[in-house]
């Protein structure tokens, strides 16, 4: 049996957690965050919104169903949310070296090694999560031989959206309506959800001025990091708003639409990353369980007179979406496309398509 190498997670407050490596053995650094979902690690790992972060899974057993094959259909991954793993590293409590699943083709550890992503198990993720909840998201680094192998790095100090966005204009489908999708780090299931609703998607880079293109509706995708780096995107959205065509944003898209409408955003203490965030549709008693992955939020107090909250988080009262009072503009901070669940709010795609 192969001897497993010891690895350590060091937080920027000096706390050290020691475990065993099951991924790529190279020092790395980023922002340490936690996700409370009980399943869906292939989808989480390929979510571009985790770029620059060290992802901690709070559910103790990870790896037991392996990972699916890398298949593509119509230019999109069949089972993943992008073309590669985006977090800097993965931290789990108990890693299952053996896997069993009808769609599993390799182990999680082999996948991490192939994509040169670190992985540690044997860490008390309950204690780590408790620290992150009390102190907030923290910088961390993973080392193997010495504490000074690598320094701390704050990914929120760079434009992560520019790193994960597409580099050229891409077209998907041949539907009856045309949607321009601003790619800030889009998850592939967003594209799938739009395509199955008979639309043509024109996917453009985050800083592309799409206003000269013919389209029926504008979609602004999810993405990683600090939305303040996307001033070019905000200005393009502001131009599009003057045209009055339908606009729908998700996650980062909610923040950028809000900024285009004059609102401001702020960094949450430790963010929302889970499959079980409860939200309420504003002005109603309709509540939904949602999938989320974000570290910033819209300040409801800064919304202009023409805007109002669309959803509110029932745990902490933060903004979960906005809508314009008279024009067809709306957004959700959570992920109605889910992947890997729940799918309670996928109807928002139907609402958007009806407006086209």
C-alpha cells in the first residue's frame, strides 16, 4: 500500500490542521471557505465561482461515488459545470479511496492529481468550519514540508472573472429567441437550462460590448470574486437597460445588475455555499430551498426607487434577488439551475423566456 504524504492547512491566524494528501502534492494558497452540501462535489469543483478558493466540504464522507466521465454534447460538458476544476484545493474529513456508482469512471483523488489540484483528508472539518463561522472566511495555504513553502494569497484582490470568462464569442443552439449571455464564469447547467427552452445563446466575454448585437434578452451569469472589478460589465449592462429588453441575472449577475441600477455590494462574513439556503419571495409567503455559492451580497438599503428586492434570505435577511418595478429586469442571488440541486426555482428560467 502506498504511503500517504502528510499535508497541513495553515490559516492566516496561525491555526494549523494536519492531514493526509489524496490529491496533487504541490503547495497552494487561497481563501478558505466551506460548503454544507451533502453531495455534488463534481459540480462544486467545476463551478467557476470557486476560483481562487480552498473548498472545505462539511459533509464528512467524500469520494464514495467517484467522478463521472468527461463527456461533451453540443460543446457543453454532460456532467460537469465547466471544463476544469476551479478551487485551489479540496479539504474533507473522510476520503473514500474506493468508489461505486453507475456513472463513476475514476476516483476523486485521481481526478485531482490529473488536474493538479491539492486534496487533504483526515482534518476535523467541524472545527475548521466553526472557526470560519466565527472569524469569517480566512486566507489559508496548504504545505507539505515547511510552513514557508508558499505565502498567503487573497484571490479577492484580483479580477477572477477575467480569469474564468470565455475568450471569444460562442454560439449554442438554434432556438426561436436569441439571448446574449455575459460570461462571468457561467455554469454549464445554466446553458443547458436555456437551451432546452428553445433559445439561441450567444455567449460573450465579461468585458465584451454586446449592445451592437441583435438579441431578444440579456442574461448575466454567475462568477467568482469581487464584483467591483467588473466596472466594464456594469457599464455595458447600464447601456442595455436603456433599450428596455428583458434582463435576467444569476449570482454575480444579481450583483452586477444591482450595481448597474445604482446599488452597492459588500462582502459577507463567510458567504452562502450550500444546497439548503431558504429564501422567501418578497411580498409573499412563498419560500424555496436553494443552491448557493457566493461571498458578496447586494445592500438592499442602496437600491434605487425604481428597484425592489425579489427574494430575501430567511437565515440572515440578506438580499437574494432584485427586480425593476416597471421594466422586465430581474435577478436571483441563488442558483435556480442548481446542479447538483435542489431544482425548486428553475421556473425562473421559464419566467425569463416568457418575457422574450
